[in-house]
């Protein structure tokens, strides 16, 4: 599941964006100011930023520049400013794409998907405490010992490694792996988690330190 940071000073717009994106399987985090967005990204992982320009205190231009000082996260500017000079300015200061309000929902989704495809390489190989998750070769190993995971188990582990410290409900995991309209039961998720833990224990990885159950909610990878 991809996490998208929504940044706009209008709560109604944040709610509208979430309404568009959540059914597509995206996890949305909403910030009502540029400063709040910067603080979030300094302490949390996300896959893409949808950034408004016309905001008080810290506008989208400055927010984008500050984010670029410490992060290469993809940024799409979403704004009512449609002058060519504004679009060029946004791209020059580090935005990856630019979409103007009012926008068509399908175009927004298509642009997000296109930007994420271009940036997917940054998550193709993740190393954590000797554990290597390689999306390109579709394999997991610990201290050069190969771990045999099913495709779903591989995807679940990748979801957590890409989003450390983020709590995922069972429903969110189902949407990420099977799609929004899946009829998969939540206990299926629990079964996958049990299998992942057991397989990582077998090769000596201290999985219980990191893969944690959040009672009444779901799971998270503690980094």
C-alpha cells in the first residue's frame, strides 16, 4: 500500500482527495500546512506528496524547496494556478508533476500512478538488520540464507519494510494485497503474519523485535 501525503490548507479539499484515493488502495495522511508536512516527512515515510501552492505562512513553492533539502520523495503540485510560468517554476524547484484545479479524478489517479512507476526503483531493494528484501529478484534472505516466502508473504513483508513504524489494520493489508473489492477474511492476514514470523525465525532473524501486533488494530514493523 502506498502512502500519500496530502497537503492543503482547505480541509474540504483534503477530504475530497482522500475520498478519491482511499478506494484505490492508497493510505492518505492529511496535513493542513506546509510546516506540518515537513515535520511529518522528517519523522515518517511516505511515497508521494500532493502539494497545494496557495497556503498561508508557508506556500507550496517554499514547502517544496524545503522538502527537497532532505528528501527525494515524488511531489505533485495540485493548484488553481494554471499559468505556464507557474508550472515551469514548480518543476524547476523540484516538483515531479503539476495538476490544476478543478481536475478530473481519473486524470489525478493516472498522474499519481505514472509518478509512482517512475520512482518505484528506490524501493526495489531494502536491507534491514541483515535482512534483504529484493523486489527485482523477488527474494528474501538473511545472512545469505534464502527464505522461501509465498508471493503474498513476500508482498506483506515488503509493505512493512517500506513503511516502518506505520500501523496497518488488517483491512488495509487486505486492500493492499487483494484489492479494494476483495472478499478476503481478516483471519487470512493473521495466517500470513504467523507464517512470515515462523519462516524468519527459522533462519535466525529476530523477527519478534520488529514485527509487532498492535492489539485491536493490526500490525506494524518497529524500526
